[in-house]
C-alpha cells in the first residue's frame, strides 16, 4: 500500500524537524514547509493526503493554508496543530473545514493515531463512493 503523504507546516524549525522525524519513522511520506508561503507553493504543486499546519505564522497563516489545501483537494485532511488554543480559533478552523485541532505540545502517539484515523477515513470514504 502507498505511504500516506503529509505536509507539515510550522515556522518553528525544532517542531518541524521533530514532527518530520517522528512521522517518517511511523511510515508516512513527509514533506515540510517552514512558512505559510512555502506551504502554498507545495499545495499548488501536488495533492497531499493530509496537511498539518501551525495556526499563527507571519504573512500566510494556518487559516490560509487550510483554505488552500481544501480548495486544491477536497479529500485532503487538515489538522491544525497550534500553541494558540483559543476556543474561537478552534471553532473558526472547524468551520473552514479543518478535520482536527490539537494543542502544542501534543503526545506523538496521539498525533499518529489521529493522522492514521483521518487518512484511513479518506480511504474508507473513497471505497464507499465506488
């Protein structure tokens, strides 16, 4: 079976590197972007199974990344992973189509579980549509 492709977007390099290492070890194909601008370029060049993005970033924020990912591929799952945990932000993200919302720091096992659940939901939905 093909590895699930993930785009991780975070302007904090240590978080980006740590998540990339952990998720690659868990068997995912990981692409990283250190800014919202880079993420938009990546989203425009290919479709990812899942995009995980920080919310607060300079210039292009996580909401803009979320909108672009959903516009490019309606089957693309999006997780917001942020240290900014205001309830209003979570509600806004879910209204814009986010599939999950997690606060930093998060447990790696929980993150892998949620990613696996979301990406397998995509496969199951596609099977049901056929």
